[in-house]
C-alpha cells in the first residue's frame, strides 16, 4: 500500500551546520487551498495517538497524506510486524521527477490534526507531560541513505489562518551497520520527544515526517532506482508520559509470516501434491519480542485453515518464560523456547486434493500472555500459503534491483519441476528507475540443465520491454509465451538483455535464494553471490491465474462502525460477527472489558481515547481492530 494525496506546500530551505552540512526544512507553511480543505474535512483525532502500522485499513484514520509504503519487507527486525518505509519512489513506484544528486524532498507522512485535550475536553498544558515517541532505522534491507540525506520530524500548529511548522528533530543518513554500531547493536532506535512548548497547546497539533534523498551521480542511469531507505515504526503520542517511558506492555511478532515450504514462497498446487514431503519444511522460525519492562509467561499457537474447505490444523507450544526484549532480544530457539521460536510441526502436510488445480491456506500465528503475572497483551499475525500455478522465491517486495553488464548478458533462476507440466509464460517485476532509464529491450529465455547450471536454450521470447502499472507500486507483469513449452526436472528461466546497462529486475533481499540465481556476462554461467531472490515467476499449467496482490493486507478486520464512536459499536464482518469472546484493551495493553456472544457492544462508559478490540469466533478465528471513543 503506497498512496499519495496531492498537497500544495510552500518551502523555505536552510543549511544548518551541526558538525556536518545538513539540509532540512523549516518555516513550512500550507497554502490557503490546503487550509480550507482541513477546515472542510474537520478530520481531527484524539489522544492517545498511536500507530504501529499493522492495520493498513485504518491508516487513514490517523494520517491525512501518505507517500510511504506500509510493508514488512524493507524494515529489518522491526519493533513489531510492519513499518512505514520512506524512499525516493512515489505512490506508483516512480522515482520522484524532481530527483537529483543534491538532497531533495521525497516521501512524507502527515497526521490529521490532533486535539490536545483531556477526557473532559479541557486543553492540556506542558504540565501534562506530553511525549511523542517513535522508532526508526536507516537502510533496513534496502539501500542506505547517504550522509547528506536525512529523516526529519516537524510539528505543525493549526491556527485560524495557517499551519505553522517547527523543525523538531532530524538525523543524517548512514548505513545500517554504522547505525547499529552507534546504537548498541540494536536494529531500531527509539526517539523520545517532549511536547513542552506553550505554543503547541493553544491549537491542534500535526505530526509530519519526511525524508531527503539523493540520486547517485553515476554513468549508469539505470542505477537510479529505489534507494535512500528509512523505516519508521511505533509512533505514540500521549500525556502522562516521561522520558523513561520506553517500554510497552506487548509481546509482539516481528517479521513476516514465514513460508512453510522448504524452497519456495509459493508453488503450483499440482506440483506440491505430487511430492509434498519433499516440498515442506519441518521447522520454521518466529521472531517474538517482549516489549514490556518485565518478563512474562507466553504460549505460541498456530491455526491453519483451507480457505475453500473445512480442513484445519492446530499447533500449540509449551508455556515458557520470555525475558524483556531490551535485555535479551528475540526469543531464542533453545530449551522450552524452541517450541515457540522454532516450531517443529513433525510430519505436517497441507490438505491435499488431487482433483483441484489450486489451493490457499490462511495461517494465524497467536502469542498468548499469562495475565496472572503480567499486564502485557499478546499479538496475532496473519499469513497465507498459496498454491496456484506459478513458482515464487520472493514475497512480492523488491528491496533492491538486480542487473548485469555488459550488453547481451543473461541472468536466470533455477526451478525444479516434480512432474511433467507445461510452461505458459513468466511473471517478472521490474523496478522503476529515474525517467524509466531501464526501458530497454530484452529476450525472455528458458534453458535446460547442464550439471547444475543453465544449459541449452529451450525457448526464447524476443524483444520485450519492462512494463509497469502507473496506478500501483510493485506489480508483476505477465509475459505470455507464443507457444506452450513442455517441461520436467530442472529448468532455468530468465532474460538476456540487449542494452549495456542493468535492466533492474526486482530483487527480494529478505529471502536468500542466491544458490538458485545465475548470471552470464561473457565468461560462462556463474552462480550469483548476491544474497536474495530474483523476482521471476514461471507460470505453468492451464489458463493463467493469479491470486490477489501479494502486497495486499489480509482482511481480518472487524469492520467496526461507527468509528469513532460515542456509544455503541457494531461488527460489520459477517464471519467475525459469529463471535464467542470479545475483549477490549486500552493502549497500555490492559483488558478493560470482556463480552460473550455479542456483535453490538456499548462502550459509552469508557473514557475518550483509542482502544483495541479482539474477537475470537466460534470456529477459532481471531480478529483485532482499533477504535476510538470520542464523546
């Protein structure tokens, strides 16, 4: 999800020296058109203001413009699942047209006006100890921001005539290695900012993050692509906090739901059914963090269901003690912890029906906290395991771009076909470059195997070019072959480029399959040393079929309405409405209400603010969604 809304901004630039030259914004003012839109929409939010970016559907409830990408690919070991990524790409994946080798403003993330009032509607003051905190990380799995790049935080004051901007915080670009060296080897750094200036309390407050990026001065224009990456997570603004308020009563999942396949992220169902025991992992890794200051007892469970049938599978770990993340990091795979951090499913196989040509499984990961010894709340993470008619090594997010030089160089990925099949075409994801400099010709080629490397050419589709979707970021293009190719055993699918520069195929650095990637640039085929996965997906079988976009959020929302509410909340999701247990948590993780078999709930007796509702249905599904009480 990367969406951009047009906003006119007047900018004044200054150079400030703080031990180095650093460019950033100040005196940031909206024009009259935007001010009138703010008044017309009247979209204000109440304290506490919190977003951990796990719920993309309610993103617009808190943010009014967002060029950032909500994802789990670019951030490396985020505070919890998902973060927002700032880079130099717009909402459709294009490099910003104002990009240059000098620092330029790229992505931004701006909140709705936040009302700084207490539950009774009285204006807050500096005495109410208001703090904003967030976590950030440069580079992650993507490209490191240069030292002249920066991530910037501004506070906007909404007055009767304008929005007045104040520079609050900024940091210079650096590599992840340098960042971690200066951050006690931690992947993310938390920033605590007091809101203690009188000028912020007379009007509503707006939070604005944005980044400066630079494009490399290079003789290869095709290298100017998705770069200068920053990741931000866990934005939290509330009163009655302190500088030491750095923990959160939550045991959370970090990273994506892992594939349960040994080699692929996705594969054709027919190929899986033909040899399932070879296709499956026996153990997978979960990254679980206790963000509280105190340790607690936890249990991990996993529920798997076939979306198109009543087949289910359940796994429950042993209960075990989980120390705080700040002292011990993620849960390790030793002792009793192994059943949580590294579940072993023994002889587990997905449901198999040889009469079907596709299948999809919803995987729900749940971490439960023993509330007898802790106020922390657990977490839920959703994933999918898909079996359609393509092979995929990647998860759909291209953290980098891959290419070879010079002209007529080739690249390929290896695929293993268990039973004879027909190759219909190939999906390829291409990163965009500045002014689409990589819009060059290439041939799509299929090779047979020659002792573990590409051998003789089987098929060639000539004179193709990258195709992008101007409406959506990171979408695959399907190149249909002119004839069906019979395949079996080991094959290689890739391209031979015509130009002397990189064609910039999407490269997923979150999943390392370099042993299956090969390139040939004049000295014979060589195995790639670059850790990651080429985003090339051969399509086999019958008619071309693609499931929903891999980057779309799984709809496990409750559909709560009205939201915000002053009284009764209703559940609009028909499946979630068949609930057996409903629990409401405040944003500190404390359970404040519990109900049974109710899909209309009166919450009017709760104080103003943000809450979390968790619903467990009769068939064991778990749904969570935030809501706001505003009276």
